[in-house]
C-alpha cells in the first residue's frame, strides 16, 4: 500500500512541477484559460504515457542462461565471418547459413531470438547482466586458447631451412 501512495505522491508532485514550469516558460504571453487547460492536458497525457509498467515476458522468450550461450556463439560467428571471409558478397552468402546453424543448434527460430532480444533490451539491467556473462565466457575461451598456446610443444616451429648455404 505504501508503494502505491509513494508513487501517487511522486506523480502528483511531478504534475504540479510540470504545470508550474509550463506556466512560467510556455505561457510568457497570457493565453486564455481554455488553451492553458489543453496544453496542460497534452503534457500530462505525455507524462503518463511515458510511465509504462513492466510487461510480462512473452511466452516464447529464451531463458537467460540459454540467451547467454546463444549470444556467445553468435558473437563468435561474427568474429569468424569478419576475419575469415572479408568479402561482402561472401559474407552475405555464407554468413546467413552460419547464423541459421547456430539457431538450429539451440532449437530456436530467428523470430524467437528477435523477440527475446527485444524483450531483454527493454530492461537495461537485464541486458547488461546478460552481456557481462557473455563477456566472461568469451574471456574464459580466450584465456584457455592463450594457455594452450603457452604449453611446451603446443606450437612446434619447423626448423629454418637456409636457401643459401653459409660459408
């Protein structure tokens, strides 16, 4: 109950502040009372339209852990496409197939991914948490690759062959 009271008190004070600011800055020249009412009503509707309640997640939203895995693989696919095949027409031709393969691997459709991504981006805290987890996973993969490269014998160099014999 106190939450509703605090919210209504906050919105009421915002309304009062809005009306006083409108009178001070917008109505520098005196307008008739009816015009003041319409402009105040317009800004009030605009204010209340901006105060949107959090909506319930759609039925086909991908769960957060699966979304982290999916985004990780999508970013790895992005990296692969932009480092291996830099030609634009090749990117379009083969890139779409790779993305579809990632979606099939996770058993979701492109539309379901788009809807889920739109849902998560509506809440900045959720999408930031998801991307922090994606960043951790990508850094862990990079660290494991770096550690594997530092092991002795992991990357053996071929002996140098001199083309010109030394005397």
